[in-house]
């Protein structure tokens, strides 16, 4: 069965891990910064101090 072939299995693990790392840093750098800035701005506008 091809899914148990060590060569193709190792390649699949490599691509899954590398794509997860790229996706993680993409989310970390763009979405989290964007939402944190938006929340800071929203808190600044609606602050009742």
C-alpha cells in the first residue's frame, strides 16, 4: 500500500510540517497583529475613562 511506503510517507510528513510552520508564521505575523491593533483602536475609542 502506498501510504505505508517509507519514502512517500517521509515526504508527506516533511510537507505537512513545513506547510504548518509557514501557515503558523503567516497567521502570527498578519492576522494576530491586525486584530490586536484593531482591538486596541476599538478600546481606545470606546474607553469611558
